[in-house]
């Protein structure tokens, strides 16, 4: 028995005793790039698999959300490359019009005391290009640091020459097809960014405002209206009531005087008005409210603008020159002094639009802008999902997709910025206009529109413009439509719908076969991460402290379709510990002689059969989960296979076999190598660095050094993805029984007060009936049970199952007095818990008020206390014996 428990012979390995990510990651990444591991060929006969990166903005550095997204994309692309596909992870960055211009404008003001207008358009744009160059290189370095396996030779930028040509091309096509037009419409205007915003660039927040009801007109001909934006009354051109509202039937067609202005405005009947809301009468400001604009159109009302682009009042002397919020207070005071305020509600919580770039309150404003007609485009993108050409994961996100795309308003695409794609419209001296396509020259004397296109306009072309469109390039022919889009669910409206619209329009087919939407990243308490909350985590600091693999493993392990992720330093440490465990386990296997040379043994041991079966189950499970983008479940399956099956059980169970030597040991070494080989392949897409280092050592430490100069050395990046072997149900059942036996004996020993490292004599009966007779040495080794001698006198007996019993002699192995004292103390704790829970469950008033789940928890605690008391009393009785 003692011979069987010997440690296996130790062999030399070049792996250091501890894993040091900083010594591995940069070196391995440089080798991958130099060897062209991430390069994809347009002319190969392999099936294509392509994901284009959601391009990070060139406004700073990658945050944890980027790291999550890049990790998931990289994992999928690496896996498909290993599965033999021509896999392309296409990189690039976005010019981020409003965000980047804002950042550079602030920098210009802070450092030079200048505005962009002081510089002029061209010098300012040059300054932004300088900013882009600096931060682009920073982002590229960060992408390499977290292990993005992208084809760097294909990197794109939304303002590079090729993408600029694509933008001009699709603009002209849409324009010529009558799908781009210019018109005066109510748009969202940011007085800080000084530009129009689309609906999806406006964040609605609940603000504490004031609802003021005021009286227009005098006497019986007066009418009460209410608003939260008092300053807009200066632009009122009507009061609207419902045509069936009898309260105001006598006023319809008449006019009431608008306070302060001397103007008289009509009372109109419009079915848009809800007679049940407020007074049933609404003020109509056509130039500063989208609903009022629609009423104004129906009734041919004037639409005067009463404030400029900065939100400063431009009408009516007493308030002219005031900021809109200053005017709001001044008008309230003036109305109050005239006795026209009927009521004031404060605070009045209501949804207010804010610019998602600078958080300024957005101002609805009548403005002449460029729009895309979206009805036809929206239908194309909706049909692609409805008929299954594009699948959305998780499926429940389809409802959100359709709720948006089926109700899409025309898209305002012009922005009053200098950084971006200039609108390719030129105006003649007589007011005519012409759309100029790529390679075309505008007529002499024509002036280009000063506005630029919405950033999302160029981003909507990303899946095909990055592959060379409008030219029919080999890359476009090979990789479009792309395999999938992996992105955050928060930009399903910003970006996903836009790409679906332009892809189906320009290419005739949807840009993705599948769309996977993940959630936001939250801290361990469920809070959204942000700088202001102080709970943000810098992914690069995690890499510096714990390694890129730890960062990637943490993020992937909690990535579930449609659900938010949790991240914390504690989870990063747990992930780092797993990587260390993998390192140590592989190192132990190598030192034990694990090898991938030769076939698996013809007659493997039961334990070898079991681990091969568990591996087969794991491969099938991981494949199934990854096909459905269930990253968290796939990682969890790998984690438990590695930690529970391989490290905790198999490595320990094989020690006696390896120590004995002979044919069985040789077979086990091949199984050991085979299992680690496959585990490293399965883990590689998520934790590429540590697995590459270990796999190269496992499969031949000198392979890289001995590789010919004209041929890249072996690499896990292009190793074959494992295929599932056969499941051995008999081996799984028998080893499960063996594990149960060992665990129960260990628990029983603990209950008896036997120390973990102490051996006791024991007689095991029934192993033959359980078909485990050959495994008795393993059972004894793991449970620390000695063979019984001639004087064996059992003091306790354990029935493990209906077939197996274990009789133990624990005499002399425990300090009876100390153990009795420990048990009495534990008994007192359990009895106190029983008394406490009993009082609560006996209190009728408590039971009547407490939630069901609270009562159930107390019942569970009481049952546990009863079980503890019974167990401890049984132990005390055995001690007395």
C-alpha cells in the first residue's frame, strides 16, 4: 500500500516554477504577428469566418467594455481558425465626430485659449488629425496588450481614403434614389456641441423641473395651458384643444392674447390633444417642439425661432439675450407679477433629453437638415431578421430590435461640425445644388455644404466598406456577409440597425449571419461602472497586475447573452489563480512524463478511461455552448473539468500508477499528455498566452527553436480544435462510485475527529459487488485507510451504499477529551440556533407579516440545526463507546 502511494518519478521541464505573464505575453504576441498567425487569405479554399471589430473611438483608451467585446470576438475567431476556417478578425477605429471634436476643442481652449473658429476650419481639422495619430497608436498598443488576434495589415479608419470613397458612393446612390433629402424639421439640438443630434444620441433622464399652469387671454375668453419650458411661450402661435371637448367649443376659431408680446394667437381644434391631461388645452410652439410642429403643419401656423444655437433668447425685448434657463425664471416672475400663474408644481419629475456626449439638456429646434428616408431601408433590415437570414442572440432581443426598426423615423444625418465626412453637396450661385460622387468635380463657382455626416453614417458601412466596397474586391467576395457581429446591447439602435439598413441596401444581403448582444459591465454590487462612481476598473491595470489571460478569463466567464457582466479585482485574482493552477498542473504532468507522442493505450486503466470520457463530454459541452454564444457556460464547463476532474482527481488518482511504472504507467503518461493537449486547445481562444507557452512545452520544448527559418514553428494558434471522443458510461459510473466512497469516508473520518493526515486501520466490504475491487489500493490511498491487522477491532462503521461498508478502528487516533469539548461547543451553538428559529416560527404575528421567502429560510435553518444536533449527539455517543 505504501509503495502504491509513492510520488511518480520527477522529470526535468523548462517551465519555471511560477507563471510570470509579463515575461510571456509581449514576446508571444510579437511572434504571432511576425509569423502571420492572424493573417487571412482572400484566395484560400477554406470556408470564411469574419468578424469586423466594433471600432473604438479615437478619443482616449480602451475601457473594460472594449476589453469584454474584444475578448469575445477574439475567442470566436481563434476557435474558428483552429477549426480550419479562413478566419479574419478585422481591426479599425472610428473618428467619433462629436466626441473627438469636443475633446480637441477643450484641449485647444485649455492650452491655447483659442476656439476652433479662432484657428479656422482647415488648421483645426489638422489639429484633430494630430490628436488621432497619438491616440490611435495608444489604442493599437492596448489591443495588442490584451491579445487581440487581428489582421493588422487590414486595419481601417472611418476617415481613411477608402472609407471616404465608400461614404461618398452610398450618399450619392441614396440621393439619386430620392432617399436623401434636405428639409426643415424639428431636430434635437445640443447648445454645447452646437450640432444636431439623432434620436439615439439623446439620453432621457428624469429631471426635477417645474410644471407651470398659466392663463392666456381675459375673462370668459381666457384659457389655461401648462408647460415645463416657460421660455418657449414666446414662440407660441396657437392654443390647441380637442375638437370634441365641450369646455372649449366656444373658443375654437377665436384668438387669445399671448402675454408680453401683444400678439393674438388662434385656438385650434386638433385630435392630437388629450382632453384628459391637465386642462385639456396645450400651447403650440411649432419651432421648438416636435408635436407642436406637426400641429403647426396641419393648421398652417407660423413657426418663429425664439432662441439661437446657443440657447439664448432672441425675441421680445425684456427677455432678449437671456439664456433659456435664465429666461424661464424671468418669465415665471413676470407672469406671477401679472397674476397669470394658476398653479406651480415643483419638483415635477419628467423625462428630459440630454446630449449623450456632454450631458447638456437638448433643445428641440426647427432646423434645415439632411435626412435619410428610412421606411424602405428599415423594412429590408427587419425582413432579414424575420426570415432568419440574420439570427439575434439572445432571441428575446429581437423584440427590442423590431420595436425600433418598425417605428423608425427619418434619420437626421447632418452635423454642424468640422471633423468628419463633409456632405458631398455643392450649392450654385443661383441656389441650385448638385451631389458630387467619388472622382467627380463640382461645377466651377459652387460651394460645398459646410456640415459633416453623422458618425453613424460611415459606421453603418463598416462591415463592407472595410472589405473594399464599393469595389468588388477579393476580400469582399470572400468574407461578406460576415459571420457574426458581437457587440453591446446598448448600441442595437445606434449601430446594429444602421448597418443592417445599409448592408441590405448596398449589398443586397444582410451584413451578418448572426448578431450576439452582450450586456454592460457592472461591479460586484451590481452598479454600472463609471468614473464618477469611483468603481471603474482599468483593463490595462488588470493586465499589468494579473496578466491579459486573467482579464480575458474574468470577462468571458461571466458573459451571457443579453445579461450584464460582473467584474472586480477579486474576480481578476480568481482568474489569475486559475491560470497559475493550469501552469502548475501542466508542469506536474510534464515532470511526471506526460507525452503526446504515440497513440493512446489499447487497454487504458479505469481511471484513464474515465478522464477520457470526461474530456469527451467537455468538448461536446463547450462546442454546444459556443455555438449559442454561451461563453459563461462554456468557460464554467472548462473550469470545472480542469479544476475538479483533472487537477483534484485525475492527477491524484494517477500518482500510484505512475509511481509503479510499467506498461500501465506508460499508457497513463500518454493519456495525461493527450488530456492536457486537448484542454490547452480548448482554453486557448480565451486565455491564449499561458496556453501557448504550456502547449509548446508539452508538444516539444525545442520545436520553435528547431523550426526552419522559412517556415513558422508550431503554434497553438493554428493547432486543430479538439473533436469529441466517445463517452464511456461504465467508467464514468464506476469512478463516480469510487469518488462517492472516498468523499463519504473522508467526511466520516472528519466527523469522528480523525485528522486529515492520520491513517487508520479499516476493513472495506462489498467492493467486488460494486465492481471496484481493483481500485481498493486507490481508495485506501485517498481515504488514508491502512489494511486491518490481526488485532483489528472496529470502533465505528459506515455504510457508504447498499453494497459497500467501511469499518474503522479510530482508537488512539483522537484526543477524546478535546474532541468531546469541541463537540459540546458545537452542540450548544446548534441548540441555540434551534431555539432562535423555533421562537420565530412559533410567533403567529411574525408569520403573518414576514415574506414567504424569509419564513422559508428560517425553516431551512431550523431543519439544519436539527440535523446538526442529531449528528453531534451520534458522534458523542460513539466517543463514549
